[in-house]
C-alpha cells in the first residue's frame, strides 16, 4: 500500500473475495440508522439546491424572494423558460445550448481520439525520449488556466477567432489528463501478446490500433468522453474572456450575462440556470453509474 | 513490415498532444512571462511597451499593492474555507458509504449530482439563497431568531457563502475518490485490528486513514490547485461588482484580480504578472507536495 497509485478498481476486483457476505462495496459492517440518516441528509443537501432551482424558476420575480420562500413549483415555469430561450445571451438560450453542444462534442471527440493514440504509445510502445515526454505530459497537469488566457486572447484575436467558437475548441483538442488517463488504462487492458500476434500476422500500426486498441479502450473512452463533456460544458474562465459581449455565446457565458446584468429577476436567472444544467443532468441520469466509476478511476492519476 | 512503421509510429501518435501543448500550453506560458514585463492594452494587443519589473513592483509595493495583498490573503482564506471542511466531510461520507447500505447507488449518484452543475448555474442559485432580500439562508436564520445577515457585504460572510458553493459542488466528488481508495484496503488489516480490540473509530483512525494517505494527499493537492485558481464563484456571486470581488474587494481572489486588471482595466501586462505569480505559488505548492511525499515514503 505504499505505492503512489492509491487506487485501482481493476486490481481491487482481481482480489478474490473470501465470501459473498461483504457484498460488492467491500464494507464489512452493515450501516446503522445513524449512518443512513447522515447520508440521507447529505444526499438531501446535494439535491435540494437542484430541486429549488426548479421551484424558483417556476415562480415570478416577487414570489421567489417572498418569506417564507416557496417550496413547491409555481405556474410560471414555461413562461420563464420561454423568456430565457428567446432572450438570454442576446440571441437566446437556444443558440447558446446549440453552441455549447457543438463545442463540447467537438472537444470530446478530439480529446478522446488523440488521448487513446498517445496513451497507447506511452503504455505499449518503446521509443526514444518516452520517459521525458511522459514527464512533460504530467508536469502540464498543474499549469493553471490563468497562465495562458492573456496570450491566448491575443492569439485568437490575431487569428481572427475572437468571439468564435473555434477559440473554445482549439486549446483543448487533447489534454494531459486524457493522455495520462488512457495510458493508465491501456497499460493494463491491452495484452502485449495480442499486439505481438497482430504484428506477426503482418498488421501495420494503423490496423493494430483500429482493430485491437480502440475496441479494448472502449469502456475507458466512454468514461473519458463523459468527463471531458462535463468539463467542456461547464468551463467558465476562458469562455467568459474570449466570448465576452458575444452575440453568439455558450451556455455559461449566457448565464453569466443573466447574473451580472442590471436587473435581478431571480425567477428568470434560475430558469436559465435550470435550462443550462438540464442537459448535463440528463446525461448524468443516463450514465451516472459510469461517471461514478470514471471518477474513481480518475483518482488513479495521483 | 516497414521499418518506418515501427520507428515513426510512436512519435506520430503522441504528436497531436505535443502540438497542442506547444501552441496552447508552452507558448502561452512563455508569452505570459514576456508580456508581464510590458505594458499592453486590451484594445491594441500588438503594441507592447517594455516596462521592466514595473508590473511586479506595482503589485508588490505600487499603486495596486493594496489589492494584490488583499487578493492573496483572500485566496488563502477562501481556499482554506472551501477546502478543509470539504475534504473532512468527504472523508466522513466515504467512510459511511463504505458500510453495507440501503439505496447505495442512489446515495452515490445523489452526492455526485452537484458535480454535474456548472459554476455559473450553481453560483447563481446560491446567490439567490444568500440574497439579503428574501434569500433562503436569512429565512432559515430567522427561524432560529437570528439574522438577517448581509452575506455579500461582509468579508467573512461573503467568503463563507462562496465556500459553501465550492463545498457543495465538490464534496461528493472527493467522497467517491476516497470511497474507491477505501475499498482497496485489504480486509485483513481490519480483522487484525479488530482482534487487537480496536473500536470502529480506532480502526478508521489507525487503518483507514493511513492506508488512504496517498489519496488524501492527492485530493489536497488537486483541491489546493483548484482553490488557488478560484474565479467563477466569486465573479458571479458578486453580480455587478463580481469582476472586482465585491464592492470593497472583500472576496477578490488572485484569479479575479487577474481578470479585473487585464479585461476590465485593460492592463494585460499587469494581468500577466498576476498569472505568473499564481504559477509561482502553484510551483511552491508542488514542491511542498514533493517533499511531503518523499518524507511519507521514507517513513514507511
């Protein structure tokens, strides 16, 4: 237990269980009522703000700040949603949602693809300078986003990409986290014998990657894809700088516009927050189990 | 098989990362350093005027020194408020999640739901909760006969409110990371401890926590890096005055200061200097991390 890799879901599963008594979670004791109450309260604290966003978004500007606060949804949800759909961020939340979807999808496809390729090279191939290069990948994990925003702002302006969605995609076409994540996964998941067998059969690198690496990597690709999508969708600092005052914003920029405007109509603001969060919550509801698994795998990067 | 195929392939595979890194990681890193010695306007980015160390001296002792030291202090206090309770709670929740539970899947998913919420959406909703007029936080305090509190106006109240947003979004995420680490702890360790008469609390303290040390260190580092860069929460919490971290800069972080100097005051050079100071801070944190890790390893 003294290695720098604190967790490995796979090796954990490989340890034979003495009995089925402990269940899959591995906890050896049944939780008492107090544990259930505490966890229930924590779940409530996690979910209540989301529920309350729905409540606030369905009231009107007066009811939302009345005392006591409303606890049940009102009748104005569709009116408020329609308002942000038409007006948020200049051209409406519909445009912003489309933009965010385009950006997040492009970033996700690109990051996942290039991460598999580089991760495979670092995991399974031998080449000169590999150690140094991998060290470089790791060291970039800690470089703060703030460090690059001013030059990137100048760069995108000179490239004519100011206020352009491309400015949100280009810098994150592939990330150090993605490469490292895939390397960790592929070094265990791809059997070296299989690679050698494919080589002996005369398959070139492209064929090996297409027919062996990508199929094996699929579960990790799904996890990395979801993590990347969430991160890209929720990214804030860079979009707010490069898209400030844009009439073609992403969801987060449109939301910032709602929150920092002169009027504070909270029911409209929360309607925007709801609309901007719903797509991700939907993804989450569908794939939550995988995201949970992905986050615990992501911890391996320590 | 072509020799080129085996020799060149690895480099072709890692090339996309290094191209992107060179263009959007390394080049900006160096360019920010160069810019930090210049005066550059937001509206004429191609004209950079050499000013030497002026941007740095402005920050340390010059006309904006007051804001800089204030922002540095706020980054530390806000970071501590947002990180320490969060990680302690995450550790406790993970411990409970590690028991055999009813509705385990639901609890895990519920705890992670805030992670799927963006900074913008979460902060706007919490800004309403902490709003002085009709906010839910003050209504709750009123039920206990306290308040109302002007959350946004005070230094500590505003920093508390902002740290609640950060804590809300990230506690479940960290709890799941801890949970995964706990599940990898060999059962025999607990059995041996139980035979020695250790209570559950003692087992947690003397088996779980030591086994989790690398993971705890990892989350501390990641959270510290995140806290050092705090931007979206204070920016949006403040509404109209968010770009300067409140009317009195009472929750201005280094991230906010960089934004305000560069993209509100049009001092891109000075903003670059702030960015480099943040980078230096993170390097320092990384160094301390490396030292702690080495000591941990030596002691084991």
